[in-house]
C-alpha cells in the first residue's frame, strides 16, 4: 500500500503553475478592460509642435546642438521617442531617441505595438528638411507608498 | 529511520509553499481590485492628460484641472487625496495613484517646471474637486 501519497511538486513546477495562473488572469483583465487610453498620436503631435518651430530659429546641425535648446527633455526623448531631422540639400541627419522608430513608423497600421508618428516637410532658413517624430511611450505601474 | 525529520522537512516545505501562494494571491487580488474599481484606467487617463496640459502650456501659466472622478475613486479605495498626484520635476515624471501601494507613471516631454501642485476640495466634499498647479 502506498502511504506516501502524491509526490511533492517541485518549486519550479509550483512557480510555473503560479505564472500560468497569473498570465491567464492578467490576459483576461486586459481583454475585458482594454489596453487603456492611447495617447501616443496626440503625444507625437505635441512633440512635432515642440520640434518644428524650433527648426525655424535654431540650426540642428550646428556643433553642440541639443534638443534641450528647444525646451525638450533629452532624457525622456531618448527612452521611447524619436526626433529625426534630415537636411535635404546634403542628406545630413540629426536624431535623438530610438532611430528604429523611423522604420517602424511606416508599419504602424499593421499593429498597435508600433509607435505613432508625425512626419512633415519643413522649409526654414533657406533649407528644406524632412522631420519625423514618433513616440511609443506607455504608462507604467510602479510601487507607491 | 528518522520519521520526525521527514515530517519537519515536509511541514517546512508546505509552509513555504503556502506563504508564497498567499503572497501571490494577495498581489493578484490587489491587481484585480485596481481594475474592477477602474483605478488603473483613471490613473492612466489623468497621467496622460496632465502630460498633455504641461507640454501644451505656456510659461507662467496656472492650470486648473477637474479631478472629481479621481477623488471619488480615491475615496472608495481609502487613498489620501494629497497622495494622488505627484510631479517629479527633475525626471519630468507624473505619478497618479488611486489605489493602495501602486501608481501609474508617465513622462512629459518638455523641460517645464511644475510649481505648487495641490488638490483643492471645493465645498469640502468629493462633488467637485480640482488639481491646480503653476507652470514656471
């Protein structure tokens, strides 16, 4: 007669079970309540509104130029945004943030996971520029006392 | 054969599993509760709206935002009103917390400084409340 009962479940198996359970609940909640308020398109427009007027007054290709001169926080932009400016006369490029968004911007109709962008053509100070700004910033849940 | 030792090992292991499971259950319960009270959704909304207002404002502007819904949820979750909104001028981050132990954080883009952020409870209740701050 087997008096030992069932074999004890390993710690790894136990954690795996918890992770599967948590994933199911989190998935269910996100399906039911949706993915939240998608602000990225408005944010991309805001970033464009901060960038383009600055291009009229400041040379982005001058030595030592920083987006801080346009009142944009470089640290925030570098994490989940892109500011890309190309001078058409010599194809010189300036960018801050995630350069790959330049490609992902054109795929944004394929999935909500891709960034939302605003692209424009600007004539300023005798030059023509291509400007692409994009954002994929999501809000984050953090511990709070 | 040391049957007592076996029992202690099994009891310790079972106790450990129980503690881990209870911790997991409580965290999950708080997570689900945050959604069912819609605290998470409104935190997300207010954080992004505040970022929008800050980025779109001119210097030396005082902004007043209706936060009645936020105070209603905070009242239900037992959150202190003074802890709902916090703005980190150094890292350009907005935190909105409508549930115990957690908050939603979002960054604004511009280098503006937010001064004197405070919730004003009009008529002393939760019927119409505002969040007032000044952009330097």
